[in-house]
C-alpha cells in the first residue's frame, strides 16, 4: 500500500499544495447542487439523514456537470445527484434517449442493458436507465438534465418511487 510521495523538503515542495489554483466557480456550482435536496427530504425518503455530502464538478465543451453524493450511514442507501447544464444538454439527451440504439457499434455493456424506460410526470421528459443494481432516473427540464441514483438491492419500482419523490423536490430548485 502506497501513501503517496514522501513529504520532505527535498522530495516535494509543500507550497505547491497550499498555493495551487482552485476553480472557485466549479466548487460553488458543485456545492449549490447539494442544496437541491435537504437532509430532511432525504431522511423522509431513505429513513436516515446524510452524514456528509461530497460535491464535485467537471466541465467539457458545451456542458457543465455538477455532482453531489449524499453519504448515509447505511452506505447502500446513499444518494447520487448529478445536474448537467449548458447549450449541449438537449443534444446529449437526444443522443442518449432518442437515437436508434441499434445503429452503429455498441459497447458490450450497452448490449446487456435494457432500453430506457419512460417515466411520466417529471420534467419535460424522464427515463429510468439501467438495472435495479446500477440504474438511475434521468430527467430533462428546460436546459438541464438531472440524474438521481440510489444504491441497495431494492427493485426498480421501489427505487423509482423514492427517486421520483426526490426529483419532485429538486426540480423546482434547478
């Protein structure tokens, strides 16, 4: 097991860690996405409040992705929330949910995936994607795409019930 570089003055300049530039905009956006759901709302759905939140953010041309992981004491009950924004969101949505999935070469993983399952009553359009173990709820609303996922061994229907409740809380705050 490696612990990383040795922290001595000859091997590493500690000032490089202290004075490293930070993208404050990305930090603020990621923190803001964590505010889309309250501890009380998560507790009402999962039966326990988050112990901590872990925000993160990335950007690519035309898209900004903000994530928040709500870690619960019972780790499989933890919630993952992701918001993708930017001028490329609708094109990404179209490619992900409306283009012919049989066209072109598919990855091995995609071949085993069930097709996206439409979910009514959320945003402009919504889909459940994946399996009970590794699935998520995707919701398109105006210029943003929201993704919610929860771990654990529950059925798709049980997870969808919970994620719909959380999505109804988060969507008006986008």
